[in-house]
C-alpha cells in the first residue's frame, strides 16, 4: 500500500468519501484514476470525466506512485 501523506495533490478527511485519499479539493478518489487507467482510459479523458481534477494533479499522483513503488520495501 502506498503512503499518500506526502503527496501534495491528494488529501484525506475521515468525514468525506469514507476517509479515502482523494484529489485535493475534490471528492474523486485516487483509486478512480488507477481503475480508469487499467481500463485504458486516457488521462485527458479522465480529467474531463472528473471535473475538479487537473492534469497536473494526475501527473503528481503518478509521479508519487512511481517513486514510491521504486523504493525498496521494508518487511
């Protein structure tokens, strides 16, 4: 599981979306991005479908995920 707490493009509030990590300023879960990408959706299409989410936020999230996954995992 990724630690999203240091990613500037996302936030979490226990009172919104059941405490899921969402794109900052929206109610769009970060997981929605990855689910849509798995289904072949283009980033530009994703931001059209989810108003409030910007391409820059998506880039920051993908960069954060990529860097996090590249780090060695501690058992």
